[in-house]
C-alpha cells in the first residue's frame, strides 16, 4: 500500500504480498484499528494524517522512538553544515589560466622494449625456439 499510486483492493494486496488471505486481512484490520489504513469502496489506502507520536505515547515507547529520530536529525544537521562549508568555497580558481595543467613530459626515447626491461629486472631470458 505504501508504494502504490492508488488504493488497492484486498485481492491486489494478497497477490502483491504473497501472504495468505487471513494474514493480509489480519494485518489490514490491525492497521485500521490504529488508524494507519482506511478502507473506502473496497479499496485500502494509508491514512497520512495519523500521528505516529500519539501512537508511540499510547504504546509507551515515545522516549525510545524519539532517541533514534533525534540522532538522525543531529547527523543531518551536521551533514548540512559540512555541505554549506564545502559549497561556499569555489572548487575552481576564477582565473581560467590556473585551469591548465601542462601535459607530462614524454618518456625517454630509448630503444628499450618491455621484454628488455623484464630481462634486466627479473633476469629472465627468452627461451630459444
């Protein structure tokens, strides 16, 4: 239901979830009892106006549920602060002359091949045919 673009029938929920009919009906009734889902015209949808804070208070887990949320908010604020610092500084110099890096120097022009280097470094010699 959460990812559906339109309200779904019970049969569509059973098909999409792969659960038994009784399990889907039990879940829908539980969601409906807590005003998290609503059935209109044989179709189920999520109630977006339900306060999760009120539900947490009813279950006695408000403090437990607020702690991870506060940690997440703190992390997001820190991340936003870092992003503002990074975004405030320009990444490139305003002078286009500073953008150019000269190409690296070409390698020395010796007549040494990779095989010659291997022979010199590893002591390997080609096997005569």
